[in-house]
């Protein structure tokens, strides 16, 4: 009797597993969409890291970066624990997710990222899976007023230029914000940095900075 | 005789001039008689190539937005990119259907942004990042400022359907 139930239970489990697997085949995607997308559907940290490596093939440049500035943090050296300590001493709230490979800190006050640095809405730290060391750092600030956007952009661009020289591509904002998207980008074989600012409808000027290890 | 020759020469110059003008106009509007933003971006194919080559790698490289685009980089010009390219082409004045297109793998582009993004609980800041990256990549690729603004306007219109579903 017990054996019969084990066989039945195992069989049912196998059928369910096969059915779920079949739903993920390309041909069955419309069916999967009908039942409301994959409830798992969220990639694992390793898969996200693999995808980042693929993306880096088209983002990185050539030559080794003389230094790899990252708002005072050290790419491939700073750990999640280091960032948590940095945040704790400044009273900054951070939320960890994706098995501690992503740490998002909110409402960064002026000066927290170095002397005279402006406030930042969101600071996101990406850590690699194997040792949880920093490989990806981005900032995002929305609704920046025009003067602040021009000044903050100029400060970041100047800081990168002092460390790395001429940018791979750049379009700096004029002294008075003219509404044109602005950007600075550096591409090396082991490092990518970008600063951008553009006006989004209803969101004001959005500024974004990214400092990325491209070594792997 | 001489008068006829001059007349024929003059007529040829006018015809050549007209043809050159038509060719230049066709070149400017993408060759399909459409002078829309979509045409300037190369229509569906141009937008798809831009998404595939520039936008997806940049989105994937962002630690917050990236995970939403992992399947896209593994499958070049995949379903989501094709549906988004059609939507952008349509909303920017191109000839793609707004929704409902059935792709080669039988995936059907859906109409409801809310349904597509249900369960993802995407906050405003993720949408800001997404649109900012598209704009940044378009600027770096040399797209005209006014066209970038139009693309941003189109994407912004869908914010309500994407946010916190």
C-alpha cells in the first residue's frame, strides 16, 4: 500500500515537472504567457553575472585603465561588508538582495561620496558572486535642478578627466542647461565609466553615473 | 537645330535636378515616403538593431535594471526586443503594428503593459534608469536630440502601465 502511494506520488511529481519544463520551451511560450508568465522567472545571481560578462564584450574598450575611479570605492577590492560599514557610519539605509550580490542604498546625503559631492537618490552596488567584491557601481538622481545638474556633471567629468585623460566619447552640458542629453564615457579593457544627464518628461533632469569593472 | 539642342539640354538638366531632389527626399525619409522619427531611426529594423547592439548591453550592465534584461542578451533580437521595437516604431510614426504581432517563434506581442509587467513590482527609479540608459545610448549613437526626446516621451507614456504592477 505504502509503495503504491510512493509510486503514484513520484509519478505525479514527474508529470508536473515535465509539464512545467515543457511550458518553458520556445514553442510553448504563448501558453506560458497565457498562464501569466513564469512565476520563477527571476534569474539567479550567477546567470546575471554571466549576462553582464556578455554585455561587457560590447561595452569595454582597449588598453588598461591607469586607475579605476569609483566614487571612492575600489573595484574588485571593496566588499559588501565594507559598504555596509560605510553606510552605517553615515546613517544611510541600504537593502541587500539577490543573495547579497546587490546592495541598493537610498538618499545619499551631500558629501557622503567625497568632498562637495551632491546628494544622490540611489546608489547601487553590484558584487561578484565568487567573493562578493564590488564590480559595478551606479548612481541615479531624478529631478535635479538645472544648475545642480550642470555643476555635478562638470565635477564628475573633471574628476574622470584628471584621472583618465581624454574621454572615449563626450558631450558636456553648456553652462546653462540647454536640455540636450549630456554624456561622458571612458572605455578600457578592464574598466568602463559613464556619466550622463538627460531630461525625462515629468521627472526633470535625471543624472546617472556608472563605474564598472570590465576585467572579467 | 541649335535651338532644339539647347532646349533638349535644358530639359535634361531639369529632369536630372528633379530626380536628384526626389532621391534626396527618399533618402531623408528612409525611402518609404515617411518622414517620421521612426523612419529617421531606420524603421523597425533600425530600432531593433539599436536596441540589440546598444541598449540591451547597457541595460544588462546596470546592476538594478540588468536582471530584467538577462534573457534578452542570451537571445539576440529576442521576443521582448522585437515587440518593443515594433511598439517604438509604431508610436514614432512607423508602420509596425502596435501590438498583436505574432513572431517567428509564435510569441504574440501583448497589448497590456500592466499584464506584461505584473508581478515585477517595478518602481519609478527602475523606469528612470531604463529610459535614461536608452537616451544615453541614443545620444552616444548620434541620434538627434529632438528624436531622443520623442523616444523618451513614448517610453514615458507607458510608465503608468509598468510601475508597481
